[in-house]
C-alpha cells in the first residue's frame, strides 16, 4: 500500500477508488450504527464521513455495511474443499478471514502439506491465517503420516501468516508439564495458544491454562464455558457440522464478558457451507436466539481480530482492510455483497471469481499406502463374553463406552445388526504397515453394507463401519483405489463415492459437486439404515483419541480418559 | 519460571508460595467478583479455587483482591523522580506497570538516556515498558539535546520492553504523509503506535488514524473523544497534574465501548503521586463520578494490557503475573497492600523496599550548557504597537493567543505587571548556542521576581517567566549553576529551588523531598503573586510547540496551528 496516497484520499485531497454512500455502518468499536459515507483506496478504508469522492460510488440505499466475518477456529480440510474452493464458498457467506489449524493436512503430509496449502492460499482474495499444529499426531496411540516435533512446530511458526500455536489437544501432557508438550509451547512466544479442553474443570483446568492455552472451543455445557471464561480463556462458541454449542453457551455472552467471546466453526462440511452458511449462519442463529445484532457482529469480527491480534481486521475504520459485507437486514445479516480489499467478489451468495486448484504436487496426490487387505483382516478375537462398544452420542463428538454382551460366530466377535452393534475398523494408510484396529460401535443403525473414509481425525487413516467383513473390505479397497475418499458399499457394490485425492482428505472438485456427492453418500447411507445425521462426519471423529471417552485407532481401542489403550484383559471371564 | 513446578502447584500436587484466602477476587475477564482462594508460585498465579495449600497463607478477611494497576501512558520524568523513586511512589498506589514514552530523557540525552533509564528500571519490582519516542524533538521549531531519526527510533524499538511507538506528536506531518514521519512508523510493525491528536476531527483525524496511531490521550471534550473512539482509537482518559479530562470523557464509557477505554496520567508531579495518587486516584474519582467499580478496575488493568498486548498482566488468572492489590473498599480501591510477583512490596501506602539511584553516568549529570547570559539577553524589540501574547488557560495545556497593546520602554517591549503581561524566555541549553526566544505571557499573575526551570516540554531548554530582566537572568543562572532545576527568584535573591541533576530534568532525592521542595517553590511563586495552580507545570508546557495554539521555543514564538514561527511582520503598523 502506498501510505501517502491513502492519506491524500483520507484528507479528501484525492478521490478514492470506491465510495459507499447512504449506508448504515456497523461500528464494531463502539457498538453503534452510524449513517455516514465510507471511502476506500487501494484495498483499505481511507475515511468515514461526508465530503469524500471516489472514482466509483456504491449507493447502499439504506443497507448495512459491516466488516467481513472472521472464523476464529477451523480446519478447512473438513470441508473436503481445496483452499480456492473453500475460499469461494465461505466468502459468499461473508467470511473474509479464517484462522485455520491445518492439522489435518499436517497429519497426512507434515510441514510439506502445510506449506503447499498456505502457498495455494496466497494469491486468493482471502485471509488464511495459520495456527501451527501442536499435536501431530494428536496422540501417540495412533499412526499419522507425519510427526511434528518441537523443531517442526517452530518451523511452522516461522511461516508467513502463522499467528499462533494450534489447539493443544494433548491436555493430559500439558497439565502434567511433560517436555513433549512444553517444548512446543516456547516457540509461540507471545502469540496465542489455542486450547482444547473438553470437560476440563477445577485444578486440572487451572494447570492447563497456566501451561499456556488462552482460548477454548470445546465447551459444550454452560458451566464449563463459564469456568473457562473466568479462568482466562477466550470462549470460542462453536457451530460445526456435528458440534453445535451456541444454544448452550449463548447465555454467557453479556455486557461484562462479550469482548472475550467469538464464533468458530471448527469443522463444517461443504454442504453446510453452501446451504447453511459459515460464520453468518452462527450470527443469524445467535440473533434468533436473542443476541443483540451488533453484538453478534462483534463476536464474528472485532473479537476474533483482538483475540489473535489481527490489526486492520474486524472493523470499518481508517487504515483497516476494506473487507466489507453489504446486507439488507441486520437481524439476518446474510451478505448481499462481499468486498475483499475493496473489490466486489461475491454477490447474492455467488463468488464472482474463479479459483482453479492449479498444479498439485504429486506427493500430495499419492498419499494412500495400504498393505494387502482381505475380509479376514477384520477378524475380532473373543476376549470374553462382553466387549467394549463405542457409543455414538447424537450431536456430539464425545462418545460413550458401553460394555455389551457380543455375538460370537466361529470363535470370532461379529457385528450384531439386530442390536445395532456394528464392526468398526481403522486401517493404517500412511506407511503400509498393515496395522488395523478393530472394534464395535453402537448408534450407527446400518442394516447392511459398509461406509469407509480416508478422512478420520486426526491421523486420517482409513476408517470403516460395517455390518459384515466382506463389504468392509470392499469399501476400504474402493477408498484405496481412489487414493482417498468416502464410499458407501453394500453387497459388494459401490453405491456412492466422493474422491479425495489431495492427501486423501480433500477434493479437487467444486463445492457444489462435493456437496452433491456428499448428499448422495448420505442418501446411500440412509438407504443402508444409517440413523445418524451426517454419518461420515460422525465416522470421522470415532478415530480421534483426544475426545472422550472410547475411540478406535489403528493401534486399537483407546480409553481417552486414561490416555491409554483400552485394557481388554478386564473383559476376560474369571 | 519453572513451568512444570508451577503446573504441579496448579494441579494441587505441590504447595504454592502464597495462598490468599477469604478474599473477594475482582475478575476483570468476566466483570465479576468471585469468592475463592488464589494460590501463587514463583511470581505467578498458579490457580484459583479451593483445595490449594501453600507455605504461607494470607487471610484477606473479606477484603478485595484485584490485579495491579497499569498506567497506559506516562512520561515518568514529569515526576522529577529517578526511576527507583518513581516506582516506589506509584507502587504504593497499586501501579505495577507503566507504559512510558521516555521522550523527556530522550530529548536531553537521546538513545543513551533511554538506555540508562531502562537499565536502571530493570532490577526494580516494577514493570516499566517503553514506547520508543517518535518525535525527538517534538518539532523542528525547537532545539533538543538529541535527534532521533528513523534509524534511532528503530534502534529504540529493539530495546527490551519496547512495546510500541511513542506518541506521534507531529500530527501535521503524519496527516500529510511526510517521509520524516512515515519512515519512523515502519519499524513499529504490528506494535501499537500512540497518537497525540488534540482537537483533531473529520478528514484530518481520518488521515491521522490511517497513518497508524491507534490510541489518543489528548481528548479534552466529549465529542472529540467520541469521534476518536468511533474512528478506531483507544480512548486514554487522562488525569495528569495539569491535564484533567475524566469528568468530560467519562460518559463515553458504556457497555459497548468500555473495552477500548483506559486510564493514563501522562504527566504527574511527585506531590500528586504522594498526596493524590496515581492510577488509583483516577479509579476512585471515576467511581465517585458514577462508574461501576469493577469497570473502573478494568479500565485500570486488563484494558491497558489488551491495548498493548501485554499478556500475563491485568487479570488474576492462571499463568498471569502475581501483581495484586489488596483493598478493603471496592468503592475506594486504594491499596492496603501491593504484591509484585507474589512479594509484598508496599503496605499502607509505604514502599517496603529501597531503590537508591546508584551510580548515574556523568554524561547525564552534566547536561546544561548555556552561553554567557545577561539581563540584556531578554531584550524584546518593538515590532509595532501590538504584540502576540501567550494566554494561559487554567487546567489545560492548550494555550490561547491574544494580540495586545504592549508597554514600551526605551524602544523595548517590557513586562506590564499591572495587566499581567509578563516576559517569557526559552534559552537553548544543550549546545551552548546562545539562542534565546523571548515573548510575552498572560495569566501567570506574578507581581515581582521570576521563575525558571530546565524542565520544559519537550526539548527541556531553560524556560523563565518574570516581571523584570534582572530577576530572569538571575533565575536562569541559578538553574545553570545547579546543572538543572526549578528556581524562584525575586530582587536578585533565590527564594526556593529544586535541583534536577539527571539530565536537568530528574532529581536524585526521595519523592517526599521532591514534593516538599516543589511545595516550597509553589509557596514562593504564590508569594510573588502567581495565580495559577502548579506554576512550574504550567510553565513546562509553554515551550511545547505541538500543543495549540501559541508557544515559545528557543527559536521564537510558534504558531502551532500553522506549524511555523509566528509571523511578527503582521504586527507592524502600516
């Protein structure tokens, strides 16, 4: 930016590029609405008030002008969209900046993956900020495609646009002050460290916060969120595809707490981004639930900017970036137009620019490496009359643990479709080690067939749920054949699929196409009996061994509270 | 700090150093008061809640525990106290951290002076932060002891504890985007740039803010403060010795603006620090004026910390520094005790530690260099029947400009005591150049004698006001003989004095002694007829050519709005 030229426009001595007139400007700095003109030059707000002129004038005819939304915490890989398509999708909903913990791609492809994605984002009309992933892999109880030790984390923190350390999921290690965690905190310096502390309270929460994390997006209960706010964490109110916490947490936002609250999506599917929206959807829902519209906009803009120290974002004021949203109804601030750096880039919910994926490095396109696999690979030996079963909890990424009598056939534990006890397996897919963890899950509801995915938090091994070993094998082989993807299989036949060739986690297709394929996959899953909404999203969290309580990785069943593999010897009949 | 040990205390696995019990903790993060214990270890807050133990327990018996106060903008040199004495004085009032623009010492002794002062602060139980002085000298229309160009500013920004760029007083240069200003902004990077924009509004204010400054402490009027808040500046509400803006600006603090407001002192005398207080005095006054006590504490703590990005300050939460205040009445939160890093350092308004000045470098102790001077040096030639007169405005550092008929004797303009038009002079004292600016001032009220000072913003030349040239010369020579100080002289006799040997601006005496000498000087000034409160503080601003409207420097009368020397040819009789 040429500062002297910007100042000439601000002084009124020279015309700006763009002048917004007859607008009602949402002032996130003073919690007011002001009726005044806004002049833009060279991608920045130059001035507000009367007496300005510009080469082009936009008459807002009483519409509202608000700062572009900021997503305070997301893993963009969860949309399965490569970064250009992701940006197109969320910009249409007014999100101009996302703080992204890219630990999905990092689990697959390490620093190389991080760099590739950040570089692909550079030319886009979008501000992608990086939280350097702190926990790759999330736990030593799983196998990822890469390990980021303290040196690699420090290197990630040196990347352009790295503004902090990503969610510190290893909360037991942080609380205990283990070197494997502490050594990764130091290079963050004064930058924000994102927390991840589901259900943590009391002394343990104090210790976790004292270790460094200053934000948390895992609160699901009112008192949990209240305690985290009180002890010093920014309250990131999450509305993801499967994780919806706004209704529970909104009462915490009041005149004395609002500066420390913000909105995040964590994980949102392409279909949700297209049909429901991104941060705008949370803003609308919060207003519907009773939050003052200006305050809702503040949580979606300036509060995120302040949390991360992003100067120049989150407000419409001189010197700030000219990322602005035009909308007609402040009680439902879905963007009519979005301007990025003073340039109109989306209108009526449609991006006005293209962002083809370009050349993707071959190393990212060949990431699935699985050893020979047959239906027998899913054999589950009997350890006793009962077996631990992962319990799906609707609307949560938390799971329960049930100890159930199991169906035994020929000395093996088998799925018990009648009682909705299905087989679940996680197949290591980075090193071709042949390692498979097999377990049981309740709550999916499949009556036949199998669902498989190479998108499984956080290591992104292949996860498969099924009613029989044959279909499970078929489904996994279909994922392998595509070098990553989601598939639904029944009776040996492929019903639906989505290819995810980039690291086995992201598509090269458009958001619309990904959403369409996703819908077809959901339809197929439903036709097989699936009873959960978003079965593939639910599936993707069943392998995440840092969210309580029972999870499955390529190394076996994980007892998350205990931080170790589940002790199956306890299942033996004495 | 040993983090693993701190975490052991936070977990409750090991005893802390100190446990505060039965206290009411002011939570600046949620705007609440909580009744819970606070455990401290190794200078930090380890945890809050029950079930903690420590080697020492402090029973607060229902008293309040609040975070130590932070002064968001001050020039500590204005107290005339060397840094140890300054810290002792303000710590007694609960100020544990000060953000100081050390442009007074920098005007006298450049980077060398900055370094000496910051080094002297290092071992103290006090957090002194540096805003790198941006305008040394404040204006090209005066002569300072040093010039900080862009390279020197960049070097100052690299000092430990440099957290931003000091007040950008050259607002005309900033608004016009002149390289002399712009080149100093760049090295600040993402750090805060303090503004200084008295009376600025509209397009000019927009341009100034677009240039970089994100805070302002010069608002004196409600609408002025409102516009600055709206356009993106942190509102620093100032209560100095001569500048009192709280009553005017307090209505701007509401539920939607409070996070962007904070308290500052700018310039406070030693007597004020001892008798009235520091930030605590502003907090008390704000509460008396109707501000909610918790909010008043927030403006004095967390808001300043957030404004400057000072992590670990401004709240009582795990991992934060254990700088806390104990007080009995939250409606009048004057500290009963102050703890710095968990150590009791002041009690009942008295510091429990000594901070002798130590060895001061000889270069700082020999800073006054004045050419030969006689009563004739103050001769003021006649330019016409009228002459511009600086008008003192009580309670403001702004001045007016009156064009008055003047008393002429033997072809020279002389003081006119009857009409309270006195002579004012500024004598260059860094280079021994012999340069003297002479003018007239109204509003002082002296009936005889003269007052002189080597503390004159910002260049700290020697300023003298008097009823006759003989006493003026006598007074200046008395200042020179002391290598800096304040003096009151009448009929050739010294009535009172305060030596300021450090750079001609700071004493090596205790706060009590400086205050006592200051009181004697004020008494002497009153005995000579002075009608202003704090005559030496008022005098010190008459040479500051960046505060409107008429000022005097060693180069002559300055028309501040015009940004140039006053055009005396306009006074000629045509």
